[in-house]
C-alpha cells in the first residue's frame, strides 16, 4: 500500500479559512480565537506531538479577512513558520508574569473593530485550552461582552471531510487492518493481555502507523465488563473473548475500529451476540445515506441490539472520525444532523449478553452520493477464532 | 528488570485526599472540582486512555471530608467502580440537553454548605476540561461567586512524588534507557527519520512501555532547527545529528529524556556543543539540592549554555515530571520554588551552534535528602557515533 502524500496543498487551508470567514460574517463574529490542537491544526496545518505537554498555551486567530494569525510560544515559531501562516507573534514561554495574554489581547484589538466580537468554541466536545484565570484576564482586558461562542463554525466545517482528508483516514484504516490480520501472531492462551496490547501497538507501527494514541480492549470469558480499561497482566485463557479497539494515526488522521477474537470456539451466547453486532452494523450501513439523520442510523442499529430501549451505558452507537479519535456528531436518538457526502463515521453497536457482560463491534465508513462505503474491511458474522 | 507492582495501595489515595482537604481548609475552599485527566487520576486512580476522546466530560469532587465523589458518564462506571471511590453518580453521555451539568450542580449543592466555595484549577498549566457554555451554566445554577481558583492545591501536592510514584517513573526511565541502547539497530545512513521514529516506538514497547504518547526529534547536519517537529521521510545522511526525545508511559507515569547521535564522526562544533550540554547538565545536577530554588538550578545551567542572557526560544531548561510528560515547576529565572525531597525533574539544557542550529540534551533526576540522584544513566561528554 503506497501512502498518500503527506500534508495538504495550501489551497485546502485557504478554502477552510474562507468557509469559516463566510460563516463568521453570517454569525456576526469578527474573529475566531482557537486554543486547542485540532482547531489550530485545521486552519494552519501545525502538526506536533508537543501538545502532550500542558505547559505552553497556543493561540491562533482567524480574522474576518486574510490568513490566520498565530500568537504562540517561541519554541513553536520554527515549526509554525513551515505552515502557510505568515503573521507569527511569539513570546518566551513559560512566562509567569503574563504568558501571552497581553500579546493575545493586543493582537485581538488590532485585528478586530473596537467593539468587535470574538468567537470561542464553547459547545459540547470543546474546551478552552488556557488557564481559567487567564481567560478572565483576557475578558477584563478587551471586554467580557466581546467574547462569545463560535456558533459551532469549526465543528460544522470539520464534520465534512475533503478528499485529501479521506485519503489519510483511509490509509490509517488500511494500517489498522494489516495489524488486526496479524493478531494471531501475538495472541494465544497464556499470553498476558498487557503483552498483547504492547505487541499490537508494535504491529501498528510495523504496518506504518506514525503513532498509536489509543488502544483499549479487554479479554474475559463470555464477554467483557467495559471498553475503556487499560490491559491487565492476566494471561489469556480458552473461552476468553478478546477485543482490541485501536485509534492509530497516520499524518495526523485517525482510524477507530475494533475486532473481537475468541480463544477457542465461542459459546453460543457469544457467537449469537457477535452475529447480532454484525447485523446491526450492516443495518446502520444501509441507513447511512445523504439526507438521512444521525438518529435514523442510530435507530436502525439500536432496533437490533437493544430494541425498545434508549441505548446502552456506552451512550451512543458511533460517531464522527478524523483529526480526533472521536468527533462530532454522535449516533444517538437526539442527534438530528443530516448525513452528507464526505462525512466519515464509525458504526459501533454494543450488545449486553446473558450475565451482564458486553460486546462491541466497530467499523469505519464514509458517506458518498449513493450511500455509505466501508473504509474498513467489514467483519463477517462469524468470530475470528484463535 | 522486574517491574514494580501496578497501582497504588488505597492508603496513598487517602493520604493525597487528606492533604488536599487540609490545604482546602486553610484556603477556605469547601470542595475541589476536578475536570482533567491528571487531576482526576491523582485522587482516584482512574487510569484509562479513553481521555483521547473529547466527547465525554468527567467530574470528580473532593469534598471537605470523606472520599472523592465521581460524577461521570455511565460508560466509565465499571472502571471507576474498581477504584477506591464509592459514591459514583452517572448519566448516559453524550446528552445534548444537559450532559451532566444538572447532576454536577446538584451534587455540588449537596456536598457543600449553602454559600460554600468550589475550587477549580485556574493557574498556569491548567485548563477546565468542559465546554465553556456548560461552565457558565454551572455558574448560573449554583452562583458564579461560589466558583473560585483552587489555590494551586493539586499542583502543589503533585509536585512532590511518593516512593511508589518514583518507582513507576524509574521503571519508565529504565525502559527508555533500554530502547536508547538499541538505537544503533534501527538508525543508519539511508533510513528515513520517520522509519526511525516508528522503530524507536517499537523498541520502547518491546522493552516494556505500556504506550508511547510522546516522541519528538530531528536529524540534520550540524544540529537541528527545532525540537517539537514530527519526523519527515528524508533519509539519514553522514554528518547528521539525530536527536530522539521520548515520553513513554509505564502504569500511568512518564519518563522524558533525549539522546543525541552523530551519523559518522561529529564536527568540532557539534562535539563541543554536546560537551557543553553535558557540562550544563552536571552543573544543574550539582545545584539541585533540597533548599535550592528552581532559578538557582536554572542559572547554574544557563551560565554555561547561554551566559549573560535570559534563556533560549525553548523558554526553560527543565521541568517537573510524573503523571504528565511535563509538570510544574519550570527551570526558569522567574521560578523561586524551593526544591524538596521527592521532586522529580528533568534537566534539559539547549545550545545554539554556529549557523543558528540548536542541540538539546535531557536527563531525569529525583531530589533526595543529600542532593540529586540520576534516574537516567547520565550521558558522557562524547556523543554516541553511529
């Protein structure tokens, strides 16, 4: 598999910025203030694992016209200088006296009219990545009334992926598929689940992942207790259902899917549970067409795995996927978002088995004009037996 | 190397909570509200990679007396139920109508007096991990004046590590050391830096890392341009200086150190630069004793790498280390924090070479009664040549 080219043509950042600016004009927002990794990368292409450190704050402003403006620690100037952003203002961070708030306030004043409004992401799945005391200082400095929500502009734009973005997600999925195909090399009776986790991440890297930010899973007889736990050192045993759920990254884009394996032949309950998961996934796939709503896809799946009830403890049956492991929107009964071409989603049904154990299954799809297309190689009803 | 036991005895969480409650009483804070991964894990032991998903918000309250109380999405109830926390209140998230704000407000009302104060981390290196609109809704619901800063209580507690925490960091360092020892297996002329990055992460996993959240580095002739870039696909060439800086995790604790390698014999400028980095590191090590201030250690190092000036673009020469890749405090001129026994720090000097290229070096130390002790195996003045 030849990887697609890394990065994006500058035209893509121009188009994203222009679309945001058009929505800003509609919403009466004079500048967007971005503080988190995906927001900043979306408009600039600034890609680094350095966000792992909580020390530095990073600010990018999307003004009403023109390119984004970066207000960042000097340690990032060299890397930001390689993006299409030209106006890069820096301070030497950490600075215990101010840490960029003064520079940010001055830049916002310069880029917006006197009583202009500044939109900050404030809805679900967002947070403001700066100290609360500094946000309050910024509000006092430029006027608290000037800071408002961002009318979910960035979230709405990110929800629909470009061809180039889809190629990157597709490549991440392909790497994940190759790693899952090799699970029989690393998992067998007697091997600790923690060892399987380490080895699975190694396989993802060997198959081409840049890094593996997410791996969850479980192994237990007759299903598992939850889907977010780290691995323990208990050895795999015959009769275990082992699930691995990975979010690996290629060029800044995630895949997010899982596979279930049975150590030896599965019990009837487990086999039936798995078949039901696949049936639900296929029903979700069939319902996922442009013009359908997220809740329609949810109900198509939920009617199979949890008929007549409102959904499991997991809270949803899938979600958006892209620069983050999980993105807006969600497959829940309350989500009326219309599906459109270019959306990338996970279908992630869960079943509760007799005795209270659970199983989940997950595939990745893209919405095209005629309907959904699998990015993953969809799993058959029969479980893979190790 | 036998790993230490995973997890913590319950007594450690009891002690952390009791210390926080004592500081809360001093500061006039009736409850701490925690929203981020390290804060919540510090008081509860809740360890999961699921934080990679931005969808769910998580809340833990440390009341004036008694155990922490969790207000979390139902998907996390099973895992939180395995910690020492007993009072776990859940909602099915994502919930577009409320998403836990109502439950959180009610729980805070129940656990605090009528006009009681609620402390939220608001200083540098912190952020509030919930949507800004929801924070404002919470303020309207319980009274904005009741929400105040946390008086840096959690930051101050986390700054000094327990014996058990130090054992985990030490094990992470040991794994990193074993991986660095194997770099000659994976790096040679003609291999792409991106391939070296993938292989180095594989080595970290093979040596026992649970996962590898952070890897940065560079390779270029005569030094590099920055220290936060991802790898490109350019092949290594004779004369390159290659630096790898890893933050791998074992049982939720990081190491954070780097190593420089020369592809073929280094130039005189590079060799001298490296020797200066080691000299500065040793000067920092000698200065790092209980009772010294962070700025004393900074000056001991900076007088060697950047005499008479205020520090480089990197902004600091080291930092705390533990549950996060970088933690409070910082080795900068403005930091007057007193070093005390149990603090784990990185010493991370940088030099600018002729032509504007840079080099950095990093070791990890723990402060003990008599002075600093290296957790890493300190590098000699001479560069490793590949």
